[in-house]
């Protein structure tokens, strides 16, 4: 596990850096990963960056930290808010043109915390110039050194050094610990549903029910969102036709969640193709977003876990 | 004291005004037969100064200018007024005449612009109040004189640098600019906090000032990132060259140069 490192300890001077990474830098590295399009990585990580430019505060006062997990299967970035919220974005090893992971002996993964806000500014550093130009990215991690990201666009190079901080491993949420109801829906449809609610309210109630058509009610609702705010009560309801797939292990599950903790998952729908929503009878909500990027070979998975509010528990066991 | 002229290309003058307005609205306009200057300065030590000098023909044609001070006239002017007039001039696409006069028997001088649209005989008159400066007061405004030990280089494309530094602004208020002639990528912009740093390296070239650049020279300065970003707005002028002069311990100067026009930004340093 990496320990604290000084930001001034970047292991390269501008004279040595050639943009592709000289072998003297990659020897003894725990991780060297190379990819030719930083924009793809930026668009995936953007979905878990909760504090963004629309904040009223000066950005550097609201820096966001993320847990980085390096393993043979890829690089995972996790953002947590207490024990009620977790967002995870994984960059699979197969995404990278080069992925060399050499952990210390007897360790399967390396975990540390970094400043995700600075990383995002770095990934976007060349954006806004020539939108068709590709920015190559190299990620290097060495024990005792800052997490290093190198970007190259034409003749210009950017190097980002992020201090690695000790941290606990990310929380592990288990959706299967209780019976759940699960839906697969297109992001567009879900975004429309969430567009109808009142964002001035503190929480949103999500209701997923197994629809049983009857003669009197041939198209019963299966998904309902309810908010109660200063503007009154809003409710939006959808039947089965909105969803591509359903799996209901309980006739009805309904819980309320703080709206602020749901919003990141909703915002991420803008770059999502489809999402799988799962809510279990213990009050755990999960979104699995399949993110679309410029890189079309496979979608990237971004996952959100949100824990229901305790004080407004409503559990229907029907 | 007399000044009247035809505005040469309102669009060009408007662009210059729009660029320097971002620094400050109060400005000294100094017109002479050969050169016209816009001077933005202040008493405080830690503020930026901008000295813009152009050959008068770029801004004014058929110029008639006469004064007791070597036919130079200097006046304090509000740039947003000037911008408004020039924007009207650009929209109307006709002739814009300008003259310095006192209105209606009062002693207050105005710069009066008359915009005429030839096809429809449309007249627009706009008066900008100005304060004419005496030769004595004018002599107090002197372009900063800097020590000779400095490092000069050509800036990379300002728009590119602007995009990069805009992102760096989110991380810190202070931007470090480092030049090291020893390196292949000699110019480095960087920001740093306790949790991370970002450095961007550029290839640069150097102006030949008669002496070849010594091989192992370096200079590092720190500037206020927002002030630096304001200078980069000058990319809109599409300069031929932008020369950056680093005076360690003193100042950072950017000369944005086009034919017969130079905008010079003098930035204070942070220590």
C-alpha cells in the first residue's frame, strides 16, 4: 500500500520526459497503463465527480477525494459519502493499450486516496482546443511516489502528480442480502421520469412494484417517484412499457432516499445508454449505468449505491 | 488644441478596446500624428499595467491634430463609452468621424463621434466626456523601465495556453511560470496544492536579439493566475508574435505584437 508522498517527488524532469515514458521510469512501477484518448477516461470519471463547476463555492475549496483501487482487472475510482452513498467507476485493463500491473508480493491490489478534482482538471487540460485531436494518457504508480498521470497532445505535455493518502478499502454493498426488485430501462426514459419531480424537496420516494394486470386495471403502474417539497407533492408513475426488463422478487418495495444522494446518478444518465435499477427490501438502491463514450468497443460501467433514509422508512410487504 | 479624424477601421479599434477593457475601464488615450497609445496604469504596486501603442494610421485617417505639446493630445477616457460608440460604428457600416470639442459654450471637452451611413443618410452622434491631460501630468506616466537581465521567449498560441491555464485556475490562485533553456520543452506552467500539482510543458522558440540564447539559463516566476488569464484574452487580436519577458524578482511582461501595433502587459510578481 502506498504511503504519503510529497507532491514535489515527481520522478522526472522535463529534459527526460519523452512523452512515451522512458523505461527508467517504468521499472519498479506497480502500474503502467497507456491509452490514446484521455477524453474517454474523463467522460467516465466525470460521472462520479459530485462537486462540479456549477457549485457556488470556489472550486478549490470543495475538492473531491476518491479511493483508487489498482488491480489486475483495472483501475477503479470510488467516491463515498459517509456510509449512505457510493459511486464507482472502473477503467478495465482491457481498455488500455498497455496495462502492466506489478503489485508488491502477496498483494492483489493497491488502494489509496487521491484528489479527484485535480485529476479531472488534468484530464480535461487540453479539451476546448482542437476537439478532434487525441490526447494520449499514461498512468504510472510507484510505491512511495505520487500517482502520476501524463498527457500528451501534439507537442505539448502535461504531467499531474497526485499525493496518495492512506485510506480504508471501499465499502462493499451487497444488494443480494435481501429480496430485490430490478428494472432495466433506457437512460432517456429514466431521465424523463426524474425530470418530472420537484428538486426543492429533501427526499424522493421510489416505489417499484410487480404489475399484475387485471380486467379493471389492464396497465397497472410499476414504477413511481414521489416528492414532497415546498412546492407541494409531485408524483410520476410509469407502467411496464417503459422498462426493457423486470425482475420482481417482492410484490412491492418502496423507500425514500435523500434527493441530493440520488442526483449524481440522475446527472450521469446524460451520458448513459441503459441503466439497471435495483432496490432491495433492506432499503439499498443500486444503479448500474452503461456509459457511452467516444470509444465504442464496449460500454463502461459506473455504479451507484444509495442507502434509504431511516426515519421515513416505508416498507410494504405485500 | 484641435483633433479631428476619420476612424480608419472601427472593427480593429473596437477589438483593441475590448481586449484592454478587460483589465480596467479607465484609460489614457494619447494621440499624436505618428503614434496613438492607450495607457492603463494605476498607483498601486501590485496591479497590472497595459501599454498599447500603434501607428496612428491603424486607427485614424485624415488626421488633423494640433496642440502646444508637440501636437500630442492626451485625455482620460472611459473605455466602455468608446466601445459603445465603436460598436455602433461597426453596425452602421459607413463613415465615422471623430473630433475633440467643447459643447455648447461649456468648458467640458468631449470626444464627439459622428457616424454616417451613406445609403440612408443616417446620422448618429455620440459624445464621450473626456478629461484632457496637461503636458505636465502626462509626463508623469512613463512606461515601466525594467532591468536588462531577462529571459525572452515566444509564447505558444495564446488560445491554447488560455485553455490550459483556465483549468489550472480551479486548483490554485498562483501560477508558476518556469523557463529552462536547457530543456527540449523549455516552458512550464504549473499549479500546486498540498494534494497535487499539474505542470504543462511547451516547446518554445526565442527571439534573436543579436545575441544567441545562452544554453543553461532558467527563470521562474509566480503570478496571479486570474491576472495572467486576462492577458491571454489578447489572443483575439491574432498577433504575429507574442514575446514573453521574464524579469525574475521584478515583473513578467507580455508583448502582443501585430504589424505596427503592440499591446504590452506588465504583470506584478507574487513572492
